[in-house]
């Protein structure tokens, strides 16, 4: 996570917004990536999520960057 955090501007929890739509509306719908801590509305994801996943969750960018299968 430290590598990812260094790439992106840090935001406090009250300032976090969706990395896709750029708003902080519906903060109860925001998911935070366990790798980079960026926020995403569940309905902005493609495909959208109906409910938060159980356990850890990583955004597509971090899946591509850190969870590649070699």
C-alpha cells in the first residue's frame, strides 16, 4: 500500500471522493481499495456492485499493478 499511497495525493476520510465520478455523494456507497485507499462508489464500478464485498477488496488498477499472475 505504501507504494500506491506515494503515487496518489492523500486525502482524509472526510475529503475522500469516488475516483470515477469525483463526488463524495452517497458516502455510504463508497468502497476503499485495500491497496491504494482510493474510493469508488459501488454503482460507479463496471460492473456495479449491489453490496460491499466481504473481506478485502482491490480496485482494478491495483489488481493490474500488484496482483498480476506471472
